[in-house]
C-alpha cells in the first residue's frame, strides 16, 4: 500500500508539473503576442478570395489539421495539405487566391521548403507560425506569428508538448478572430454540424415539434370529456386551449388532471381548470433552450407559438430521443 500511495503522489506531481509548464508557455504567448502581426494575418485570411491552407510536419501537422477543421466549421473555408504530399503533386491544390499558414516550431522542417518556394513563386500570402523568426520559415513569411521559446513540458526537452499547446491556442485565436470578424451565427454553425450530439443541441424547435393534427389543442370552453379524449388520443400528456381568435390561453397536463381529479370533473370546462399563461417557446429557438426551460420549470411540454397562436408542441421525450439531453 505505501508503494501504491507513493506512485499516486508521483503521478500527481508529474501531472501538475506538466500543467504548470504549459500554463507558463501560454502566459508567455499572451505577453509576447504581437497585435500588429495578428491583425495582418487576419486581414490576409479575411480578404482571401480562395481558401486557408494549413500545412505542417509531424506534431505540427496534427495541430494544423485541427486548426483547419476549426476554421472550416466556423465559416472560413480551409483544409490541410501534407507537406510531403505537396512535393508530389498536391501543390496543385494551392491557388494564388489562397492563404497558406505554415507551422514549424523550429522553422526548419525540410519538408516545407517546396511549399515555401511555391508560395514565393506565385505570390501566395504566407503566414508563418514558428518560434524562430530567423529560420527559413520565419524569413519566408509575409507575417510571422511567433511561438514562445521557453522549452517543452517534456522533462527531456524533446517531445513537442508546450509548443504544440501554444500552436493550438494560436490556431484558436485565428479561428475566433475570423468568426467574430464575419459575424458567424449559431444558425450558420448549426448548418455545418448536422450530425452527432452537437448537431442535436443546435437543432431548432421547429425541427422536432409536433404540428397539425398531432397537436393536442381545443377551444378553452371544451368540456372535460373532450379534454380527456384529446389528451388520450394525442398521447403527449397535455392539451392546449385557445380562445375565439386562436390565441393560446392555457394548458392542462396529465399531472394537473390527477391533482384535480374528483367525481364532478366531467362537469367542469377546460377554462375552469387550465393553467393560464403557460411557458411557451418560439419555433426558431434552439432545442437546448427548450430543454433548459423544461428543466428549470420542471415541466415536460412546451407549446410553440407564432404571434401568440400555437403552431406546434414539443415534449421532453422528443429532446431525449434526439440526443439533446
């Protein structure tokens, strides 16, 4: 047992050293970030008529792929070109309308040389991400985004760790900068993320709501027999009520019926028992917003209104089965 505790403590301290080392690198990046260079890089990207091409070798390449994916998903067309493949024909994927972002911590990755020469030959804008402005990559760049030069978290000082974290953050800075410049919206983000958990959360209420004959809706003066039949046949655990102008005036849920159940209930009218001014939602609202309202108010249904009139109803089961919750 003492040996196990010793190992646990050793592993914990190692983790803390790694975190502290990478935080130190990010703090250095924060202090040394050159606003003029950043704005120039973002200007190149924003004014590009083509795409943003990311390239890098080894671990820098892995980070580059993530940066390209982040840019593409937030409204800036982008893809990754492997520098070794570029030398064997993939240079044709890069056009004079593009902007190239090349990544190398040392700035001396031999595999990048052909891409650098290609950019110079055809006048393609080049953004260099490196710790060494005097390197081949640094000198070739139209603008340099400089990485901190304060070592790695790796105790051997060899495995790319702190440097790749800083590169990843620089990529996020560019991604968020472009997103904000373009005024990229949640709706546009949703268009690029139709699948998976994120796609479910970003769906609109109108994508999941029950409409038309599926809606349990009656006149507010309906008798309770009609209410029970409507609730049973529509199987959503609620009925909404409208006035003579079609405006939603109240709701009754199966829980409400249980609470007011009596021998005289069939003699009542909906208007006498319904809950007035129920919580509602817009069809354009995100499903995540519907889930929050249901959670906060401890309810399972929301009527969907346009101009005060019901156009649909959404149940918490609709959210659960579509992976929103």
